[in-house]
């Protein structure tokens, strides 16, 4: 029932009113507040429980978790260290300590603690999940995969995170046949179902559609939607009428994809459909492998072409380069994927290169800080993805970190160079400078975590070589 959480919180608050000196009441209320997303209040309740009962391992552990929730990894580390000092036989305490060490990039120590946690409790799925992440962060891919497989062996129906993460690493290694199958467990890891809320029709199993209608829906990031919409044409070839349900910022652009009958952003605008499927489930259903992955040069186009060049007339053989350097806070690995803007000054000294900022959101203000490259700020005229696509069409090259702009430029068939972090996403595979998903894309990979300067120097050299030939030689 919708009112149950509020009733539970009211009961727990009342319990504290009856006995403010009860540490268990503070712990219980803190746990409920954390579940409700009220992280700061939860942390205060755990601190109060500790003040009433100093050295209580359960309160220390929960305080560490709350600090992780609030982004205070060093504070969480201190809480977990005190937890295992007081209770050295508790697997959960070592698991929390391992997670905090992983968050602070103490990778070897994180692996030691997580292994200790699993030695105490081999069925602690949380510890195995994070141990796999620690191995992956060290580029110990075989060890990460073995860790996830062990979790699946122990409990194949419960260890959702291990199965989903195993899927991403199989995909990163190019084993698409096995990877897509495991990647479907992502919904269990998220605590969701592969159904769009509000739609009762079944999930498509890949069988012939024979004129039936199907809705493809937007489930993850903007870049994922831009990447997977390409498969709409293959769904149409199965005999279906293809509808797309997506965020408003994507609607006009995704409607241009071959095979799409219509794109909407409100459920009430959907026609009755016989089937549904989330975007990222399409390649698995369609049997996509590296060998049969078709990568058209472009499959999206600006709905309205600008008759007048918005950047003004060209003066000669200049190269117009669009820049995106940052990922908004809160996105997966946003810090690792973002590159400090001053580093892009390596590109502005190349003769004949004109820089334009395609950075959206609050990060565009960094252009006005000392040390920023001289780049024209286009953020005010970008708008939704259709409007942004129309602007990108007038550039010669897009240079971007791993964000939705990489997928947009690739889907438009625009030459695009992507700065790939050391901890690369699965879709960029391993040790490749090209992408089977986008023929016009070139990947520039970090060789050391956080080291962007060598990456930008390689880009500068590549840009100089192109400039010596002609601006179309991307």
C-alpha cells in the first residue's frame, strides 16, 4: 500500500519520542530513512545511536553505508575500520570496508578485505559483486569474470549483480552471444522488470511480428538510446509497426531513424501495442554478434536542415571542431570519464583549427574560467537532440569524452574522436582504436588512470597530420 512507508516512519519517530535514550530506536529509524532516500537524516540517526551506545558495530556499519551514500568515502572508511577492529569476525564489516577502499581507489587493500569477507561468509553476494569490480578496476578481467561465475554457481537465481556484470565483461571482450544473455539480468540488479510501467503487453521474444505493433522504450542513458535505436529497422523487417517511447529531448531525433513509425514521450500518446521491449534488449533478441553487427555510416539525421550555416561562412580550409569535456555529476564513472577543460588547449594551437563548445548544462560555464581554450560557446543554441544534431552537421569533427555526444555524432555519421578512460565502458571493447558500432569513430584510450594529457597530445598530433593533408581526411 502506498501509505505504508509513511506509517512505518511515523511509528519509528513515535518510538524515539517514547524513549529518546534507546539506541535501537535510532538505528531502526535511520535504516528506514535511508531506505526512503533521506540520507543525511539517516546519517544523523546512526551518529545518535553511537552516541547512546559507543562502539556498537551495527551502528558503525550503518554509519559507514550512510557516508558512502552521501559521497563521503573517507568518512565511511573510518567507520568501517572501527567496525572490523571491534568485531573482526564479521563478514559484513569487511565487506563494507572493502567497498570504501574501492571507492578511494585503494584497490589491493579492497581486494584483501573483500576476500576476507568472503572467507567469513562465502555467500555474501555484496562482497563478491564488489570484489569483481575491484579486479576489473585493476584490469584483471579473467579474475573478475571468475569471481562473477563463482557467485552465479553458488546462487544462480539471486546473484543478479554478478550476472549483469558478467554480461558487461563478456560484451567488453567481444563475446556478444553469451554477453547479451547475461546482460538481461540487469533488471534484477536494478530491482526492476523489463516492462514499461503502464504497459501490459508482453515483452517481445523475437518471433515474427506479422503486422503487429511493438514499442521500443528508453531504459537507460541518452547514449544508450542513441546507440540501440539503430535496430528499429531490423524490428520493422520482422513485420512489425515500430513505436518508440523515449524522453522528450530525444523524441524528434529518434523519429528520423529508419523503421520508426512514430516516437512519443507520453504513454497516452501511444497507440495500443501488442509487444514491448527495452532498447538494450534488442541486440540479444536479434542475435547481434561482432561478426554480423551492421554499422551504417549514419542512421539518424536532423529533422530540419539549416539552410544557413549557423556558424557563419567559411574563410577557407579551416577545421571546425566541436568539444565536450565533461560528464554531469551523478552519471556512472562521471569523474573518470570527464577531462579537465584546460587540457584541450593542446588542440587550439593547431593552425586552421576552430574550436566550438558543444558542452551542455552547468559545465559550459567552465569556458569562462582562466586556462580554458578559446572556443565559441554553442550551449545557448543546442536545445534538444534534434537541434543539437542540426548544429553538429555544420562541424567537421567532434572531440568528446564518453558521453551521449559520442553516440550522437556517430549516429549522424560525423567524424568523432572519443577520449576513452582507463576504466572503459563495455561498448568500446578492449584495446581497439575503432568502434564496430560507428564507422566514423576513432578511440583515444587512456593508458594510465586519470592521465588525459598524453591522450590529448595524441589527438593534437593526429589533427596536425590531417591539417597537413585536407580537412576531409578524417
